[in-house]
């Protein structure tokens, strides 16, 4: 077996491909939890996108909602720790301050979403402009406050900790690493898969899901059969805000324990690409998010423990910035490859105006 | 506010005044309301932060410093013009794309690539005669920016990938490209930190005050060129028709796909020129962390300026003044420069929510000027541009 592998590796040119495959087989089980961690904010952003766009509202303000929630969650923790203390009250290193701060972060996401909902549903402004305004405002406001706060460099409420699955589980052959991927996680990353499954079932099997999709495909027909288009759209955009806020809070309350200016680094937009690649379905969007995040995790893995042989020589000769840019490159390439065959909801992005009562 | 007397139809007693009012009423009200919101943010942030005591006059102190920093003396005014220059070019870039129904959020990345192209050519020609060095460096910046705009244009035309997502990704890739090139091939030898050599003779000459560079004149030329292109050429006509009604354009025999690619390339060239003007006129060299707020300011400039070349100059001057005055505001009143972003977003918010403003202020006959943005969302997410 080893002889065969070495023979394959030493083929000129094509050997490098075999080496890459070998490296992937070796490294993916080890970095599988990192893949899900990198996918978590992207997947939650994509779920927000699916929630809004299935009802016909384009939301490119997801990035802004995320950065707001990241800031609000962290800073609420700073304010709450002196009052509520940091004693653990449950698993995942939960303290009362941390849980309340998460709640406040989610609420902030709903508030920002309400602004987008009002602008795009009631005012009937261009939805992409509205989302852009939310992004500029969110980055400006969080940067402004962070600059004022950074002078005192306060301590937050810490972060949610990861669950450590027992060795017996992760050592199961073949599926052990998959279990490790989903279990070796904090509460937010672990909840993503649950949210995806529930959302998928509700969207395609429940009355709410049917109504949401009807409003996104043909609002006039939906109104004719008695569905309140405006109300459904508001509700979906607000719920979407919870998803995006959870993705933002993940960054400052689980992946790290502090806030950095601009820490979302385009994840909201990568989430939108994941939604498109996943054809506006929760499961598809989650799969696309995993695909995108694999490139991030793999890039980091190559940076810190490059493969040996010719492949390693090639990969380490590239500047580090290639790996920084990798997730964005992968997003563009996959988006350009898939998008023509991925069809958005028919009324996506179009404001709905009720017909006059008389 | 003299609104009620002059807000009638333009055909009444003071047609000219009424027409001017119709154009500037909404932007003006939006700016004033945004300043009020900004004052509220300054006051509220004192309450949220620990150990802050409420200084009711802080907003006034801040705005006074902002004004002084932007217009306080001749040098401040020149600084304002220098900050205005890239915003004019960036605003033209975003505004031109809006005219064709495209949303160029990528002005940021195109600016960065343009700056990189200009600095690379400038460093190579640092010893050449100034006229040659400057011309080639500017051209390199324009080409680099145009290439960065061409990519999303091509992808949109060929595969239907929406330019909003693609250009945002390209903005992040541009940051990585600059870090790699400035830290690698362009790095100045014998310096501990990664930094490029000076552009030498490729630096733009100073024409006003101590450091008012020739880019200011260049921006004015660009305004005239874009205005001519949009309103006096066939290409400009086709761009405007495609933006207003893609179906009509197709039936009239125009080619929306080709126009999409061309418009994004021209938009990229303008943003790239903005980047070139900043490195050749202001910084003269580049660090790996070379960053800017021009890209996102340009969106605000284009929207506030109603995507019209003359309006864009006025809007760019406003945001240029805010950017130029912001540092003095930070020094004198301790207000972070990010307040400018908040003001910007608030101005746009009121502008977009214009139906509400019109009702609140009983404005009739005034225009919001946002009509050109209406087709942007329609092409969202995967609709392949028709042949």
C-alpha cells in the first residue's frame, strides 16, 4: 500500500495532485471541527438570507447586523459582569452575564432588521441601498463606540467554551471524525445544524413555510388568498435578524472573547453567496457554507503545517496572503460557476404595494 | 425654512428658485437632520460609557472643531479640496455604474488596485522625466482599477453573478494583493519595515498652497469627461437606457452584456484613478496596510449627488470637508472619526426614506433623485443579463 502511494506521488505533475488528495485525507479529520467553526457565522448569515429572500426581501445588511450583534454582545457582557458576576451556571461555561448578553445581542439584531424591514417593506426603498446604509451605519457606530471604549480596555464576560466529546466517540472508525466535527464545539456552533434542519422542515413542510414562499414568489396571488404579505415579510426579516445576530455574537462570544473593529470581514456577504449557491434552501446554504469554510480551514492548515514533498515546496513558496484571500477567491469562483442555474424567488427584491381597497 | 412659499410647481412666480429648491430640499434637510442625529449619538455615547460625565455642549464643540478643521484657514481649505478629489472620482465611478443599473460597491478595491498600479509604475519610473513618469503612473493606476472593475462586469455578463457579492469579495482580495506586493516585490531594500520606495518624479506637482496637488484639477477634468460621455455620446445614451429599462435597450438593438462589462471597466478606471491620485499626490509611497474610506464614501457621494456629475462634485465636497475636519474633531473634542460614517449613513437614511420626509415637511414637487437606483435590485442574484 505504502509503495503504491509513493509510486503515485512520484509521477511528475500529476503526482502533485495525488499528494494533494493524500494531504486532504490526512488533514481533514483533524481540522473538521475548525471547518464547522469557520462555517458557523457564514451559515447563520446564509440562513438570514434564506429567511428574508424566501419572503421576497433582499438583505445585504447582514454584515451590518452581524457586526452590531458582535459589538453589543461583547459590550453587554462588559456592563453585566460587575452586576451578575461570572459564576458558571451550566455547561459550556455559561454564566448569567454571558447568557443575558447573548440575549441583548440577538435583540440588537432584531432592531437593526426592523430598520431594514421598514425601509424596504413600508417605505419601499431600494433594498440594496437600504442594506448598504445599514452596513455603513453599523460599521461606523461600532467603530465609534469601540474607539471610545478601547481607552479603558475593559474585560468582557468571556466566551462560551467547547464541549469535549469523550475519546471513545471520536475514535470510532470512519464516522468518528464527523461526530467530532459536530460535537467538539461551543453551543452556537453546535446549534447551527439543529437550526438548519428545523428551518428546512418548516420552510418546505409547514403552513408558515408555504406562506413565506408564496409571498416571495407571487405576493399578489398570496394576498388574494388572504395572506397578509406585509406582515409575513416583516416577520421573516425580523426572524432573519436573529440568525444574523447569532452569527455575529458567535464571533465575539464563542470564537473569541472580545470585539475587534470590522471583525466580520465579509462573512455576511460570503453568507449571501452561500445562500445563492445553496439555491435558497437552508440545507443547501449550510452545505455551501461548509464548502467555503473548508478553504479557510485548509488555508490555515497549510500555513501552519504544510505537507511534505513537492506539494509542500509549491505551497510554502506562495505568499501567506494567498491563503488570506482564499475564501474570497473560492466564493467568487463557485458563485460564478453555479449562479446561472440557481433561480431566486420570483418576487425577490421587489417592493409590494397593496392594491387600492376600492 | 421657506418651503411652503416656493414648493409649488416650477411654473409659478419664481420658477428658477423653485427648481433649485426642488433639487436641494431633500439633501439639505437630510444633512441637517443627520447632524442632529450625530449630536444625539455624541450625547448618548457619553451615557453608555463607564465614567463618562454628561457634557451637553460636546456636540457643539465637536462640530465647531469639525468646521474649523475643514474651513478654518487656507491650509484647512486646501486639505478639504485634497480629501474631496478622490471622492469626486470615486463618486463618478459609483454614479456611472448606477446609471447603468449596476451597484459598484467595489470602488474600494478598485481604488486600492489603482493605487498599487500607480505606485508600482511610479517607483519604476522614479528617475524618468516628470511628464513621462506621471503620465505612465496615472495610466497604470487607471488600467489596474479598470481590470478590477472588468472582473465583476465580465462575471455578471457571462454567468449572472451579482456584482454586489463579487465586488465585495474583490475588495478583500485587493487588501491581500497589496499586502503581498508591498511586502514582496515592491518592498524597499534595507528598511526594517515593509514599505515601498518613494515615487520620485512621478509625484504630482503642487498647484495650490503647500500641498494642493494637481489631482484636484484632474478631478475637474474627469467630471467634464464623464458628463460629456453620459450626456453627449452614443455610449452614454446606451448606458442610461440600459439602466433605465434593460428590455427597451435590448429591443432597440443595444447589447446589455457588453455595456455591463464596459461600464464596470470605466467605473473601475475612475476609482483606480482616484487611488493613483492619492498615492501620487499625497502619500508618495505605500505600506502593506494602505487603506482608505474612499470606496464606501463614494457610494454616499453618488447617492447624495443624485448620480449626476455636478451633484457628485457638491456631495464630494461635503464629505471631503467632513473627512478633512474629522481629525481636528478627534483631537479637540475626543470624538472618534467614525462619527463621519454615522453622519454619512444617516444622511443616506433620510434621503432613502424621502417619502416620509416629504410628508413630515409638507414638501411638494421636490425630487429625491434616487430613480436611477431602481433597477439595481431587479437584477439581483443570478438573473443572466439578456443578450
